[in-house]
C-alpha cells in the first residue's frame, strides 16, 4: 500500500510539472501583453518591440518553471547550501519573479479594468458638465419669449406712430418710426439667436450621449467645448450696446409745442430702449456667470500601473489573480518539495529506485570491489615484509 502511495505521489508530481509548464506559459503570455504595450512607445518599429517583449516573456515563463522544478526537487540540496552560507537561490529567484513576471501579470489582469474605471470617472465628470450645459441652454431659451414680446410692443408702437402719430402727434412714416422698427428688429434678432442656440445645443445632446455611452471622452470633450461656445453671450451684449446708442433724431415739426412733443416721444423711446439694453445686459451677465462655472475637468492620462494604484480598492480580484498565477504555483511546489517518504518499505517488497540511485550504487559497488582487489594483491606480493614475517595487516 505504501508503495502505491509513493508511486501515486511520483505520478502526481509529474502531472504537476506539466501544470507548471502550462501556468508558466500563461504567465509568459500575460507578460508578453504588458511588455509589448510598455515597449511600444520606446522601441520602433513595433515589430522590434513585439520581439523584445516576446523574449522577456519567455524568460519570465522559463524562470517561473525553473523555480517550480528547483523547489519541487531540490529543497534538501538548497537547504544544505544555505546552511553553509551560500547565496539564497530560491529567495533570489522569487525576487526576480516579483520584479518582472508578477508585476506584468498584474498589469495584464488589472490594467485594462483600471483604465476603464479611470475613464468612467472622467466620463461621469463630463456628464455633470453636460447636464449643467443643457440646463443653461434651457434657461437661455426661456429668455427668447420675453425678448419677442418686447420686439412685438416696439413694432406695435411703430405701426401706431405711422398710422396715428401716437408719440409725436404727427402720423406718417419718419425717423421715429424707423427707429422703432430698427429697435424691434434688433431685439427680435436677439430672440431668434437665443432660440436657435438652444435648438443647436439640444440637437447635439444625442450625439453627446452616444459619446458618453461609448466611453469616448475625447469626442465628448470636444462636443462640450463646441456647445459651450454656442451660448450667445456676445450676441446679447452686442444687441445691448446697439440699443444704448443715441437715436440721433429730434423733432421736426414747425410748431414749438408739437416739436417739443416729438422730442419728448423720442426721449421716452430712448429710455425704453435703454431699459431693454439693461435687461439684455442682465441676461448676458447671468449666462456668462453660469458659463464660467462650466469648467471642463482636466484630462489626466494614467498608465496602467498608475491607474491600478489609484483604483486598487476596486481591483482586488484582478490583482489577486495576477499575483496568484505565479505565487500559488511556487507555494504548491514548496509544499510538495517538503514531502519525503521516511517509512521503510516492507522486507518482502522491492522499493522503487531512480536511475541516479542505481548509478550511485553501481559506482559504490565498483569502488568497494576495487579496494578488496587491491588488498588481496597486497597480501599476495612477495616483496611485502608482512608476507615473509607472517604478520597480518
């Protein structure tokens, strides 16, 4: 029974060696992925970078398999060397694995997820800005009806002045009628600009949402910058400046009383236009303040290692897998290397011996036979003093 267990253990070790080669291959493949990305920016052309990454990955995989074989079969030898003060081979190789293979494995298993998390955080920040910009567009669009009402009232006054002389008492087309019509057109144009700006911003919202859904932060950033420039603050300020300008007209009636009435109507219109200009300035100021608060977040580019360090709390499974690929195999080899069969086999049973043991036994048998032969020759030599004296060796 013991013999069967020992044989089963030997077969299990052989199977584990195959598993070691498979795991070492997986580790080398992950190392190849990481080193190829790492060397792509430093070695040109890309084929040379891929070749260098392949060589390093093969070295990492071979090193891992070497550690497994060394730990599994050479623990007593290594321990003997360590007792005599030799360099700790196992510890040195493990440090090499920690420096190269495990590091690249973690980059391969968690690097992509870390960059995705970092990009998602950036997308979330951009989505907040997009929501504020959409609210600002709605607010700007709500100003358009008020401006349209003001423009309609000025047109009504122009029609009244033209037909009945409501302001000057002198019906007919003239400078005041033209001033009223021009002011109404200027305010109406501002209202149209606000409405068209709102429509343009809202029309780009689906495209912006698609960029968010695809995780394309560069496209989302450019769209937000474009929509931010569509808010017509400058148009409102320009319209306000035009309305504040002097009409440059005075009453032309022959009679002093009628001329004074015309001047009073012109001054009243100038004051109304100034009030409209003040309202436009207030609107422009509010939009400008809201627009200034919409600051696009800075785009911080991170490497895979930097992203893993920044979001390590969300990458525990990926990091654990990257570490376990190498170190669990080394730990298994270490535990198996400690297993030794100290129970002697039954007397009527023949224990299995290795080829190396057989060779060592053969060499030892040959050495003992040679010693016996030389001793026999020594006794039989006539020139040996003990041969004549009869003394024994």
